[in-house]
């Protein structure tokens, strides 16, 4: 009958023990069961003693992985093959073989051994092609049941063998036998079906039905697998954007990277095709997409799914402060949006909105009828940017007390400012003030919050002696041109550009009392006194 004799099997116990098994005896004493399976369906074959079938079918415990051995002989007289742990179909899980699906060539004798539990157990699987089963009512192997309703689970193809004597159906769920329990009055076993009068989420699982059929004095077990999924009714609501809900404002630091998250809950849908995205919306550019990362999902199967969708800004800009960031989410019902606005943090460790750098004149008074850059820096800029638009400027002679080292004072003043305004002229690029531009560039490279604004006050030629970092800055940084050097004209376009590059501020002007404090007379007195003290201090050095 079987042409092989002894097979040596190595079972490693503490890395040393060797045991010998005679598979011939196992084959000669006959199979424990003969199973019929249908092609292209899921099938499971367990290594369980007959006495255990009353309560359990299989156990997926990882502890069995090194204890169970499986062998397969496809036809009588052929050699026995070992089914390795690396096999993909069938796969070994716990004390069972799972066929996903089973093929026509999977027929044969299957022998299993479990160290210290089952010395030898054989079963036969006969696989029948589905189109040869001679049965139109083959049933369903996958069911989706609506929660909180009633339904039943039928054993597929059971009516195909009504002409033969058969036993009642035995049901297993996730490897455990299904039996009526007093604590679950809503579950009944009726007419070979599992009747669920009230379906719960826990009813989902893998159901296996077995029944014995007698044909010409031969008994064989018909086994079918049914996967049951519990579903809910489709939502009637649009996505719920949890954050940002409505319109929210987020305090941010300009120049720093920023990650924004959109948290969305989608109600349950059977055919779930969600859409979620971030985009920027402002007056100049509509619906501009952002750099986005894959979505993280948290699934609550019957309630729905929660998404966290992330967009990243490499650094926050003034443009970002003037934009709306919109999270858009859509399902089959409709769409929802959440709006996020960015606001500059009130406390960002900066004392000034802008440090002003310019070429210093030998004397504050000038015989020229034209407005020089020092007057522009000390009179025109404060009058417009401070008195009208509410910015706080850092003017060296006014805001930095004399007595410190010049280079240290410059670097500290720039570090305490959000912007550095550089007033370019021939006297600036050829004089000692060029150090202030170099210091501003270095500070901006170290602190992303610091931005440089170049004002071309007068045309100039770049000297060859300029440091390379300054030459590069003059080429790539934004430049605003002052077109009127002989009067403090409105120059609306110039101030529009300046405000665009300056930190965002409220447009309302200062109060009347504050304006009196910044009157031209008092302002000039403060400037002159600070200027004289500064010049004296520099002369002593």
C-alpha cells in the first residue's frame, strides 16, 4: 500500500534530543477523518484528537509553531513531503493548516504530530471542483450582517446532499464550538443554522460548519468556511471635521517650520471612498495645494474612521499670516471644511519689528535741500512705520544706550528684531556701515524669523571689496526702491511694498496722545542727544 518505511524526524528539545517516528504505522491504521472540500474556497485542517472536537477545532497559539509537524502524501505510493513553516498555501497557524484557497491538487493524506500531545494523526482531504459539485445552491462563504438586526448563518451547500443521509451540522466560531447558552438568548441553533435574533459587533468572525455524510457505507465530513463581517447602516452625515472646527486661529512664529493637522471623522460607509486635503486660500491665489503627508487612520469599524491629515510649511511667512488654510473633507453624502488662520505669537522674544541700518552723516544738519539717507532713516521711516502703521523700529542712536562695544550692540539689536531694514546708497556700500549688512545676513542665517529688507535709496556700484556673503545677499534679497529723495511724499507704492515685507500689524494709527509724544520737535531732540553721545563714545574708542 505505502512504499516507504522509516522516516527520521528531528525534533530539537533544548537543541539536542533526536526522536524517531514510524509514519508507516500511522498510514496503515487509516485516517481519522475523510474531508470533502470545494475548490477555490477557504479550508482548514486541524491537528486535534477526536475527543477534543466536542469543544474546540483549532488553536492559533504561537506556542504550537515549533511543536507541530505536518506531512503530505498526494497519492498512494508517492513519497511523503514535509510541509514547512515557510509554506504560503497552506500556511501553518497554531495547530492547523489554512488553505486560502484550496486547489484541486491539494487532495491527499495529511499527517500531523504534536510533540508531547499527539504522536500521530492522519486525515484525508478530497477536493472537488466547484463546477462538478452538481449543486446550484452552493451558498455563500462571505456574509455582511447589519448590526442590531436579525439574521441567520447557513452552512453553504448543505442542500446539495439531501439525497444522502447526513448528520446535524456542527458549528465552530473562531475555533470554538457554537452551543446555546443561557446568557445569549438571542442566539439559537435551528435547522442546521445559527439564528441571530440580535446581531452584535462581536458576532463577526470565522465560522466553520461540519456534517457527516454517508455514501455507500463510506462516511466523510463535509466542511465549509464562512467569514462573517458585521456592518452598520451607511451614514447620512457629511464628514465631521473635529479640528480645525469652524474657523480657528493658531499662534505661530514667523520663519519657523509648521505642521498643521486636520482631524476628521467619517461615519460608516460600506463602499468607503473618502477624500481629505489641505489647501491655501487667499485673495491672490485660490485653492493652492500644500505639501502634504499620508493620512493616519484610526478605525472603529462600525462607527466609522478617524483621519489625521497633515500639511507642512517649511517656514511660516508673512504671506501665510494673510492666508486661510482650509481642510476639505468629502464622502458620498457631501463635504465639510475647517478653516485655520495663522497669527503671529504676541511673545516671540523679539523687542523690535525692524532694525534700521543706514550710512551715518558727519553732521545731523545738512545744507543740502535734498533729504539724505540719515534723515530718511531717522525721520521719514519712524513717521510712517511707527506713527502711522504701529511698528516698533530699532534706531541705534535712539534705542541703544552708548557705552557698549559697537559690534556687539549691532548684533544684539539685530537679534532682537524681526526685520533688518538696510538703506543702500554709495555712502553705505563704501563705508563702515556695510558691517551692519554683513551682521544682519549672518543673523538671518542663524534665525529664520529675521528677514532683510533692502531699500535702494540711491544708485550705487558694488565695490569689489564687498564680502562674498554680502554680494550674494544683494543679488537674492528683495529690494524696494525709494523714488523721491527730496521730499516726504506719500509714495504709496513704496509704503505698500514696505508693509508687505514687514511683520503683519494692525492698520489703525496711534492715538492722539501717542502722536504728540512722537512730535517732530521732541523726536529730533532725542535723536540729537543720543547721536552726540554715540559719536563721542566712538571717538574715544
